[in-house]
């Protein structure tokens, strides 16, 4: 028995954002977002998962969006790579979800709270060891809250170190599922005893997926591996310090270098241009430009060696 690695955007949206996933998402949200004793009973998944939307790999950065029974909007994102401008994008998505609720002439008092929940497969905040962190607008001196309408909640999965025998709370069990699902070979009793997690495991079970869905999951996983491999190669090859830092931190120049390296490696492996387009989200023109620039550099290198 094999399960999807739900840390990929494709699998995460399928498990938590499908039309039939309301019970899963409801249990997950109640476990990881603290509502001051209030429990959410119902929700609506906005823009539920559909396989055609995943095909080009350019769907929204927000993996799942839901509206809760108290009117609160929750936007959930799973991030496996520390990309350029991530912190700003999270804040932007939250602010956009807040500001676009009303149109001109409507009352500001009708705005509903927004919670941006972000799970990362890397350490984002190095100043503390807490798995969970939350940010709100507060007065600088007295730390009184402004109004609580915008909440940014983060879970850094590498900081979660409990094994399957140490899971106590529902929060623990959901975090373990998200972090470890791709390596499971059986359903752990401590997880499958929770009906909603049992349902999530059933959706993530590769045996129930179509050939197309399995292919998309594999391509997305390969793309992530290649990106990470390019970052490690940049470090070991001794690139210029600025370029290496760019790759590690996901800065613009570094991301271009990493993407170019991935395209070249995929082409050398005999992967077709159409498949590279599907996996990377680049256009045919962009890919051809990268490959042509590589050819020009190789030609110039040969010419220079002949002099």
C-alpha cells in the first residue's frame, strides 16, 4: 500500500480541497487553527480541486480556500520550497482575501476575518523552535490587538519530530499525516482511528487514483526533487557566493539559475519539451530560449578553445 506525499501542491489540494473533503478539512482546521474555544461545524470549499486545473502547474498559489460557518475565510498553502517573496505573498493573499470581500458602496463593517494558514517543508523562522507560530496586528508598546481580522498561522514541518507512537493530540496526528504520508506503507492505527484521517488516507491511497493523476503527482514530485538537487549542486560546485545564496534563499537570480539547470538536466535525460512544459510551467518559447542559450555558450566555448 502506497500513499501520496501530500506535501506536493497537487496531492494537498486533492486530499484537503476536493468537493468530498469537507469532513477532512473541517477536522484539520479545527485541529490546527485555534478559535478560542469555538469549534467550526460547517464550511464551504471555494474553488474545489479539479484535475484539469493542475495540468499546467500554474494554478493559484493558494492550495485550498474555505469559508467557515462563522463567515471567516481560511486560505491554506503548502510550501515545499522557500521561494522568492514567500512572506510577502502570504501577506498579500491574506490582505487580498480581506479587501475584495466588498465592492464600492458596501459597509466596511461587513468584512469578515481572514486566516492564512501556511505549512512549510523547510524551516522558515530560525529564531525559535516552536512548530507553530501565529502573527497578528498588535500595538507595539502595549501589545494590544488591533481587531484580529487578519491572522497568519505557520507550521514548520521539519520542527515536528514526534514519531507515530508519540502522537497525542488531533493536531499531532494531522501534522504527522501531512509530513509522513508519502512514506507510509500501512495505515497507522493511531491515524486510522480518526474517521477524517482515515478518509484522508483513502483519498491519498495511490491504488484509488487514475493513471493521469499518478503521472501528475510523479511529475510534480520529480520537479521538486530536481529543484532541490539544483540548489545542492550549486552549493557543492562552488558557485559565486551571491549566486549560491540566491539559490538557497530563493532569490530571483538564484531561481533562474535553478530553473535553467533543471530544464537542461531534463532535456539530457531525453524528456520531451511538452513534458518539461507540463512539469515546470514554463512556455515552449522559454524552454527553447534556455536550451538555445546553452548551445551558444557551448559553441563559444569550443571556438575559444581553438584559439
